[in-house]
C-alpha cells in the first residue's frame, strides 16, 4: 500500500470514529437536555420547606441567591472572644475541596467557606464535603474547623435538597471512598465529553450543573457569604487554593495584642499579605517558612502570584528589601505602610482585617 493510500485510510478511520462519537454524544446530550426540561419548577416548594423541615438558617444575598448558612457546621464552631483567633474566609465549588486538607494543616484555625452549588451540583458538593470531613487524611482538622455555607441562584435549586441526611452519625467511609474514586476516575472523560458537547452546544449528564448551564461564578456573593458567617473579630480574605504560612493566625493575633494600646491598628487597617505561586512540578513542595521561600525564589521554582499574567496586580512593595530581611520569622510585625495615593486600579490583594 502506498504512503498516500495509507494516510488517506488513517484519516477515514479517524474521521469516522470521531463522527460516530459525536453522534453518540449528541444523542446523550439531547437526552440530558430533555430530562432537564421535564424537571418541575421546585423553587417555591423548596423555599417553603426550608421553614418546615428544620433547615438551618437560610437567607438571601441580594435578590438572586438563596443561602444555607452553616449547612455543614464545624464541630468546634463557637462564639470566639476578641483577639482569640482568625477565620480563613474563602469560597469555591466541590471540585476544589481537595485543597482543604493541606490548607487546614497549615492554618489550624476556623475556616468559613461559601460553596456554590446550583441544581444537581448540590448533592455532589454535599457528598464531597462529607467525604473530606469523615474519610480524608485530614478529616479531623476539617470536621473540627471548617463550616460550609451552600448557596445557589433562586431559580436553580436542587429538588433533592431535603433528601440528604445531614445529621446521620454513621458514614460508611469504604463505600463513600469507592464512590469518590469513581467520581475522580471519570474526571478526564467528563472534561472530554463536556468540551465535545459544548462544540455541539448541547448538555451532558456527566458534567457539572453550573458548567452545563454556562453559569458565571458569583465570586463577590461568595466572599460576602463566607465573611458574614465568620465567628471571629478578625478574618483573612483569601482563595481556597492559597495556603497560608504555618502559624499565621496565632502570630497575627499576638502582633495585635502587642499593640493593643493603638486602636487604629485594630479598627482601621487592612493587613495585606504577599502571595506567591510555585512551578507545577511534583518535586516542588510548598515552603514551610520565609527561608525556604527565599531559596525557591532564587532557583526560580517560586515567584510572585500571577507573575506571568498580571505582575502589577500582586506586586509586593519594597519586595527585594522584604525578601532579604532575615529578622525573627516568628515575631510578626507590619513591614511597610503604603500611601493610599496613586492607587493601582488592577490591584487584587489578600488581607487580614477587623470585620466589625
């Protein structure tokens, strides 16, 4: 067989396989779309049942989102006294819950997370939360300190929201672990199906509800919800994929106590923290302290956050001077107080502050 005929045959086989797959997915997507369109409008019934079935505190953010505050409450949740600890305030969807373990290992203080869970994403988010609370490597840290607040658009409420058993003391971790493994193993195939279905402008049963409906992620609403639910005087506004320095919560509170006579540093100041990211490599681990960070920056395995996309957005004032400072790493203090003049319109910061 000539090379031209061989290449032509390979093209026909490849094209035919792809066309067959697209036809299969198109049928699957149409079925999912039909199934979805047959769902009843459960908004009014579900909201009424929030009051009738013992659902914990719920409310609204604006007129668009229903919120289930403390839907899964931290086992150690309490009313903290002034200057006792700091709450890590964050948000996300269930696919990012794998960050909770390493984050809490370093934070070891309260964490408040707003979970965007529209439609069928609610049940998946609930299962993921239970898995990480009960069956993961850091399950005790997560169960003791993390409070989950679920929210969703008022016209995208899961009809199964009252069917989950939130208070069941028994949880079969073996069964749940196997179920989670199946969810994870289908991840790559799910992504392929999603992209092919988006090409066809249809929906897939295997994709997340928010992706299928092409929903924008409501980051501002998420931040408001998570911050509102914090039970401490001070909070750290951050993302779920950012891991804090070990001991940051205790060190910050001690710094404030050492300056307790200066009320302005308690009430009127946002304490911005520098943020860094690492190269994507299994051989690189998150630095434990500034000394390790300094080494990683020198060998170019770490750099300022979003350095390749928007370096000005997370620029650290007096960065070189701060990096070379080898002072007491356990004694927290303010390093630099910038002027409010010449504001950077692209600035995107993460900071601690008094929420009162």
